[in-house]
């Protein structure tokens, strides 16, 4: 108990929690945008890998860090456009398309890395984003600008979805695309735009790993974060504010297990600590998801003129 209190009283723990949460916040917002428009995007895991690689390679080639973030977003948007063509344009299975994009994006990224660096044994490094020392809040001043961007995007996305005509239209095509079409809205255009925008955020989430959290690209660095984001959207009941809470909750458990491992005496196997954030998150997901209200047209292909 004393060890736990010491961990929670240490500012470094909360700094780590927010750092771990950042890619989850960005990725969850991306999934949320797609699903609010009625499309499941299981391509997030691969899109995050592609964003991480594309952003890092851009900076390694000599461009600035924000250009790397932009390239990561564009990379995610391209894969999102492919997913939109398959699921919205051709009305194919959203599950199959998403998983296919995850495999395609991951394979292309790994192939691109091997082609670009055929003989290296240690991943090349870049100079990542520096902490924002100019901020007065201790937890924030140890973070990088991408963390601040993620925090700002939460209320911005919530405002767009709830307070703007565009947000109303997106929610309408996710709930009742026939009603949206009867109002003169293009279901295909709105869904495609939401998928591309959401996938761009997924690419930025991946770029955080190589441009902020680490300074290099290596295989398996995304490590299932994309799948966590998909689950967090359900936990959040498709609401940006609750998505932030869910990302912070998972990050809290993840940061806690690392410190419990370090403080442990060895009596408890380290695998127990590794599974702790996932087990606790599953419990939280079960408790919350039973009351979740999902978009009614989610995963339902729509063809213009059908009733």
C-alpha cells in the first residue's frame, strides 16, 4: 500500500500517464469520427504503423517535425480513402476491408523500412519534439506539442459533432442515412470525409510514437494500441469527452503496472503486471458498454436510393 501511495504521489507518474494516453486520445478520436458516420475502421492498427514510419522517415530525410506530422496525417488519409472506396463506394465488408488495410499498411511500412535501411542493425534516430518547458503546469510542461494538440482536439471534435451543421450531418448518416439522403445530403461524401479525417488522426497518433515518445522507428512499436482505441470508443459511448477519460484510464493502468513491476519483490510474475491494464480496462468496458448507445447504422452498407 505504501508503494502505491508513493507512486501516485510522484509527479513523474502523472507525466507518464498523459504521455501514454496521447496516441490513444488521437487514435480514439479518429475511430470515433469514422463510427459516428456509420463506418467501422479496423485499419487503425496498420494506419498507425504507416503514420509512424512516414512521419519519422520524412524527418530523417531532413524535413522539420511538423512536416513529418503532416505527412503522417496525409498517409493516414490515403489509407482512409482506400477504406472508404471499399466500404462506402463498393459496400464491401467493413471488417474485412479494415483488417486488410491493417495488413497492407503494416507490410508496406516494414518493406519501406527494409528498402530504405537494408544494412542497419540499430534503428537510425532523429531529434524528436522537445518538452514544452514554457508551460507553467508541471504535468504539461514535460509533454510535447503533440500531447497539447491531442488535448485541444477533444473539445474541438466534440464541438463540431454537437454544435455544427456538419456534425449534425455526420451523426445523421451514422444513425439514419435514408433520412440524411431525403434532406439532400450525400451519404457517400459525408462518410468518405469522416473516414479520411479519422484516418488522418490515426496517422498522427502513430507519428507521436516516432516523433515524440521515441526518436526511431522499429517493428511492433504500435503494439496493439489501435485495437485499444477501437475498444475505447465503445467505452466512451461514442463521445469525445468520455473518450479522453477512457484513454487516460487505460494509460493510468499501463503506467501503474510498469512502476509496480519495478517496485515488486519478484514474488508476483511480471506477466501479471503486464495483463493488469488490459484486465482492468475490460472490466471497465463491460460495466460501461452495457448502457452504450451506438450509431444505429454502424457497419451497415448503404446504397443510394435504397429504403
